[in-house]
C-alpha cells in the first residue's frame, strides 16, 4: 500500500482533528455527559498512530489484522455513541420516559436487521473476498448508525422531548457524517474497489474532517443558560406525557 502526499496530509489532519476534539472533551469536561464519545475520539487518535506505525515497519499482513480489529471496536463505539445520544435525549430527568426505551429498542432492532440484509445482498465487483467483506461491513456500519439515529429522533419527537445544544451538535455532526458515508459506501457496493474507490474515500475523509471541526467548535462553547426545572414540574411533565400516550392508545383502539 503506497500513500500519496495528499493521503498523508489527510491522515495527519485526521489525527490532529481527533486529538484536538479529544482534548476539548477533556478540558471542557464534556466527557461527563459523553463518555462514549470521548472514548471513541481517544481510541481513534491512538489507533491512527498505531496503524501508521504498523504500515511503516510491520509486514503487510499485520496491517490487515490490526485494521480489522480496529474496525470491529470502532463499530461498537459508534453504536454506543448513538445509544449515548439516545440516553441524553430520552432520559431528560435521569430516568427513561415511559414508552421511550421500548419504542427505541424495538424500532432499532428492526433497523439493524434491515441493514444486515441490505449489506449482505450487495455484490460489489471487487477483486477478492476481503475487499467484498470490507465494502459490506462499511455499508452495514453506515446504515446502522444512520438508522438508529433516525429511530432515536422519531422517538424523541413523538414523545415531545427537547434537545439540548451539545447533544444536538453531536447528533447533527453524526447525522451528516452517516448520510455521506451511506451514499459513498452504497456507491462502493456497485463500483467495488476498482472504479473511483480512492476518490470517494477522499471525499468521505474530507467530510469527516469537517464534522470533527464542527464538533470542536460547538463543544468548546457553553450551552445557553436555561432556567432550572423544579422536581415538581418535572413530575408534572412526565405525568402529562404519560397521559397523552394513554389517550393516543385509547383513541387508536376505539377507532
């Protein structure tokens, strides 16, 4: 594997961006609200260095082994990030809003099954088994991330739950990145690693760098000052939400 000068610049920029975002999460103490997000950025920063060292000094087969191990952990952390966003949004008072957990996990499970089916049926024109698996794995990861976020958004909107500034920023960046990744990975499913693969990966990396920069700026800023909600008002809001859900179900049954 030979890297061009532009690819080396992208690699360095990715490392600097991930490390900078990791520093922002620590210095501004955002890790308290987003421990999985902080772990993801720290993990990717460290693995960027490890992958580069393996690429420079280790046999080629070792790079593939480290890369696939990294990809598996990275996928789990990305799913954990979506669940973390859901936790912040769907648990506004520290406990899950009634019906939120059931709806989210039920719809999310269906989304994962659909993503697995779509990723499995694609037949990219690749040159080997590993290339085919890579295209399918990347498409599956992108679809799951995008679908779980959509499910979480629909659940929050249906239950009338508000979004805070920082979690909104993380969610917006993740959505933009996931949508672009889905489009590019879907293109790979038709083009494989033969036509325009490198160019599409460059676009994907540039979008990721823009997302990281957006996260750095938004998470460095403080959230707008909000008036505290009294425990009594919190209970009233939760009770009202439960009442609305009950009336909706009752109306559906009667109709």
